[in-house]
C-alpha cells in the first residue's frame, strides 16, 4: 500500500479496481461491505467507518 500514500480514496478505489464493489455496497446501504472495500484500499477501520458514515449522511454530496 506504500504506493497509494497521498492518493485520494477515489483514486485508490480506481487503482485497485474496486470502484464498482464500493458503489454497490453504498447503493445497497451495506456499511460492512463498504468498510471492507475501503480497508482493502489501505484505510484504517476508523477512517473507513467515518468515510462511509459521511456518505450515508449526505449521499447526494458524494454522487449517490
């Protein structure tokens, strides 16, 4: 994951080819699955939870 340091979450999702999995988890409101995808991208559990919670609170802001 060293090569992903300083890279945005969207860039990480794209680089690791998990954008569709993440989008599907968010659209189906599957918090656990969304967090797992973000953890695969190198985020800590707490950062992933914070990100997913923010998206669920205001999905339109994030394009969902």
